[in-house]
């Protein structure tokens, strides 16, 4: 499972049969530990499930934030249009789920159910919800377009590199996390992306840091330079997301 704790893999997926939802091994749980409803002991939630029943405040607020993001956030709108253009149209009731999660994660993408998870207990701000949605939609896009195999560490590293590159490592964000400085901005940005991708891989896979670094480095250049479907690294506080959304019309993202 791809986690937003704190991708597109161009390599072809392996020929092995995909895991069934919630299937786990003793050696690896693929990150489902952080998502109690996806650990096999609880029923998987679906978007608006509680809206028509007896909604809890956190779930209702999360779902309200999702609706706002889908209707107003340019990056979320662009990702949804790109998914649709590749035959993977997003159905809110089916593909987005607000759920309680453990403290270390804000969201995730579950490839076994093809759902984006928003951690309702950890994501309160609407802006944060939009960022998480766009980030996880990048993983969904990589699954749709490149048939990324999220059990393959190289594929996972690639999609985490892409998500960090497009959604998280703006100069201001990188500066705040200590990964940037006024000097050597390009190199610092790449290091921010590398660090965040490494952190994400370590969070959801039972692999030592040295091996994870080797995997991230082996796919970094190719995946760092792949910025589909956005086509740019949006700068924080700029109009880059709006420009990317407009430009998407020329590539069939309608």
C-alpha cells in the first residue's frame, strides 16, 4: 500500500497474480498496519457510507472536505481528469474512503481495492485534504497508466518519487523541513524528493535503510523526470496548478 506518511513506475508489472484485498503474510503487511479497516478485521469503508447513516463528526468533515477539493482544487481536478482519460474515472462513492488511521499517516492508496484513503482523524484542514487527495491520485494514476505493482519495491519507490516531486517538495516546503537552502536549489529539491520517497518506502515496507536507498537511487533519475500528467513541479503559492489544469485540456484531460 502506498502511504502519504511521511507514484508512476515505468517498469512493467510482474506476471505474478495480484494479492487479494487484505491478504497478508507473516513477513510483510504492505503497510496495512496503519489502516485498521484494511487489516482484515474490519469492513472497508466507502465514501459517503456514514453520510447516509449516522455520521461521526470527523467522517462528515472529511467527506465535506473531499467534496470541496473535487469541485475546487485544480490539482485534484487535473488528476481526476487524467485518470478518466486513461480509462480510470473516479467514482467518489467507490474510490475514496474517509477512515480512522494510526497517527503516523494522513492517507494512502490501496491498490487491492483501488481506493484512496483519507485519514479523517489526522487530516482536519481542507488544504491538507486536497494535497493528500492529489498525492494519492498520483499513485492511482501510476497504477492505471503504468500498471504499477505496489508490492515491487522498485515500482513503489518510483511512484513515491513522483508524488513527492509533484506534490510536496516545493522550495518553501523543502526549506521548512530542512531539505532546502537559498543555494543549489535544484540539487536541494532533488534531495528533498529522495528523502521523502525513502521515508515513505521505509514506512510501509520491511526493508533496511541501505537497501531502500539503493532502490530509490536506482530509479530516481527516470522517475524524477517523469511529471505526467502535471507536466511541471508546481511552486507553492503560485498559479502553476491552475496553469497545469488549463494546459491539460490540450492533452485530452477534460
